């Protein structure tokens, strides 16, 4: 079965541009095996053939690979550090900072950024680049409709100012949507934005191999302007950040020297 999986990975790379070899093998293989079984296929080859013929199955596969789990103001104490320490430092260097929300999933993170930045500037001056490899997630982000539970960590004034009720859900207002430019982006292959004052990439690096992470940390460093900041997830502290010419600033925040 292992040889079959290697062949499957090669075919998936050609089909999707997603390199499964860059993900932690045991974890990813287990997820794919579970998905194949759930869809009643008996081997990788038959499942792959179905992926090329069934768009719904293909979309499910991409969504399953990219593990979209998100919420507004995830880990609120870190957003407080961003608001009280990091953002004032960034604004001091650039009154209109360039910010990239990488692997943005269904949009909670870039929209959280817009709301936070209203503490420092008018909405008309805010622009966030937001990217993800999953086109389905990006479409959901553009619609901006969320369950009430995902808003639990947001300050109440943000909810009242930037959302409107949509049945049992909440819809982000167009004035916030206009501040975010959503794009398809593959962190392993695609060109990174340049001269970013702040890059947020959280809760996605844990799924990659050490080799893939090392490559991406270097590319993030190159993507930052001088003194730019990389903000990572709660389980993703960078071991020996100096290897990537990054300096620890606060826990989960790294500054380009």
C-alpha cells in the first residue's frame, strides 16, 4: 500500500499542485485513508480516478487536506498583544502598513485584523491581503456569514459595529469586506507578497514537515520589510528563529532584524 500511496501523492501533485510529501506523512495518510474509506473506495487509484471526474469529490478532498478550522480573535490574549504592542510599533514605522493573512481559511482572521486596525485608522485606509489554497474556503470568506459561536472571543462593540444578523447567523458588513483582498495561494510553490509589515500565519505550520517549515519560514522572512513582524500560532513557536534571521519579540511574534 505504501508504494500505492507514493504514486497517489505524485498524481495529486500534478492534479492539485499540492505536495503531500511536505505534510507530516503519518497524519496526512491517516486522514486520506479515512476519506477514501468514507467514500467507499477500495484503493488510492480508484479514488484518484474519481477525483478527476467528480468535482464535488475533488472539492471535498481539497477541503479535507487544508483542515479549515478558524474563529474570530482565536487566542484572545495574543490579539491583545497585537493591539497593544505590535500594531503601535508597526504603525510608528508605516502609517499605512502592508499586512498579509496567510492560510486565512474562511476569513475570520483577516476580518479580525480589519476590526482591530480600526483602533488606529479609518476603514478607508485599511487593506489586508488574505490568501488560502482552498478556493472553497475563500468563497465562504467572501460571503462572510458566520455562526454565532465563532464570534465568541470578539469584543462586543466589534460585533455591534461590524456585523448584521442573518437569521441565526452573523454577516460581516460590506465596509469590512472591502478592506480584504482574497487570493488563491500555495505557500509551498507560489510567490510571496513583498515588503510586508505584518504577516500572520497561524495554526497551519503544524501540519508540515520540518523541511517544508524551514523553507516557509525563510520565505516569510524574505517577505517581510525591515523590522516587519511574523505572528504564528499557539503551537508553532519557532525553534532557533535566528536560523531564519528572525528575532523573538513576544511569544508567537518574531521580528525581522
